[in-house]
């Protein structure tokens, strides 16, 4: 499965949408590194890159939520923590299995891509809509 940014993932917030595109690109790079071979070092370095970008993105999202006084920020942070846990588990899998296995790829698809799609379509879209309404309250 490849991570694809399509219309169903558009939140309407340019910053969030561009970062989601970049995040999906990083996920695909991780999957590409798994297809190239069973090179543990390449997979770990690619997972590092994904993990670093994920932290940057979550930080930016949470800063935005604080700036707009988004009421669901606490729950949103808990959702972000779920993906952080998944990334830790992926590191453990790479260590235990001596590199990227089919099971590792399945976990990336299930616990990263599917989680991210659901998160964007619900939590992130809600933030973007809240920001839009707050910025355009005079039009409502």
C-alpha cells in the first residue's frame, strides 16, 4: 500500500495540508527502503527521518491549536501520542527482526498509514474547520 494524498485528506489549512503531503512522502520513502532489500540500517535511518518529521509536524499542529485556543487540544495530543508509540514499536520490530520484514511493512500500512488517514479526516479537519470559523466569524 502506498500513502496517497487525495481530496479526502484536504483540511483546507495550507500549512497542515502541505505538511501532511510531506509526511506521506516520508512514509512512502520508508516503504521504498523496505522494498529495496532487507537492509536494517537503511530502514532505521529512514524511520529516523519519518520520526523526526512527525515530531516537527505534531509540534506545529499543537502550536497552531494553542494559538487558536482549540478546545480539543488535549484529546488531539493523546492521538499524537498513539502514533509516537507506534513509531517506538516499529523501531523494536526492526531490532527484533534484524531489518524490515513483511510484518514490519504490514504494521506501517496498518498502524501508520491507516491511522494517519483517519486522524487527518477527523481530528485535523476539525482543527482546520475551527480555525476557519474563528477567523471568519463575522461572515457566519
